[in-house]
C-alpha cells in the first residue's frame, strides 16, 4: 500500500488516497458484548472521496451535496496528543488511558462488565485480558490499555477504513480509520497519527473531524 492518507477538504469530503481498503461493517450484539460483522461490498479505488456532510445520496461517497446544503464543517477537535488529553485509571493488573472521545460503538462492554469495571477488578479471573480486549476494540481510540511497565497495548491493524452501521440503535455510525493512516486537516496540519480513530460522517459532530456520537441523537441514516 503506497502512502495511505486522508485529506480533509474545506467544507467538503474526506479524500482518501493510497489504495486504502474500504468495507462496510455492522455493529452486532453478541451476549453483553459486540462484534463487527461484514456488511455490503463497497467499490475499491486508489483514491476516493467520503461524504462528510451527511447528505450524500451515494453514501458513503461524496456526491457534491455539501455544496447544495451549505456545509461548513469547521474542524474543532483539539490537536493535543492523546497521552496529554487522556486520563489514567490504575487497576491492580492493568491500567487504562481514556480521553473521553466516545463514538458510542459500545465495544467497551464485555460479558463480565465494562472496561472500567474490568480494569478496577483486573486481578480477578480473566478480567485483565477482557479489559485489554475492551480497550483495544474501541473504534474511536478513546481507550488504550497500558501494562504495569507503562507500555500501551495496541492491536496490529493494517491501514483500512470501515463504514459503520448500527442497526441496534437504528442509525448509521461513523468512519472507523485503522492502521495509523495520517489525517491532514483542511488547513494543512496533520493530526496525531493513531492506530484507531472514528471520523464523523453525519456532519453534526461538535468535535469535527472526529465522531462524538451525535449520529445517535440526530438519528442519522445514510442514503445508499
């Protein structure tokens, strides 16, 4: 894969280059936890434009609707590094970093409890390993498990993009960006490169370009 990149355009779409694989994934409950199942096949290309305004009739791709609807899309998210934004929760066997950027994907829930409960009780049973899974599957990158040596525990993810659907909540969710793909803002400054982030595609996030779960409150459903 040649230099994958996401470029945010002023008042327009995300331009994805570098032949980044694009798939649709569906948030699916499994017991008290969740998994991502395959959705429909999406066209692949070396470069493509993903809708950022939430109005495209050819979702997830841009169809120019941002111009018709007067989308502004000003980026408001902090550019501070994750470790500077995040708070550290210490547990007996594992620690947890949390920067509170929630996309409401709910992968922080496991059969034995949520990631915060599992961290606090990480000395019991398989809670430590379950806490690591819960943190590592957070689509927004809000959560990162940290071992007692202070090293972050991250899954190995290849550069790819998932378009998320959330039928349990009857909404279309954000854009899950994996594998350390650089994201360049409209003004040319690159955000901190991270293994996992969720980008807004409903057009209404208060933390643009990142998803803040507003799609749930606005009952956003994409138009395919």
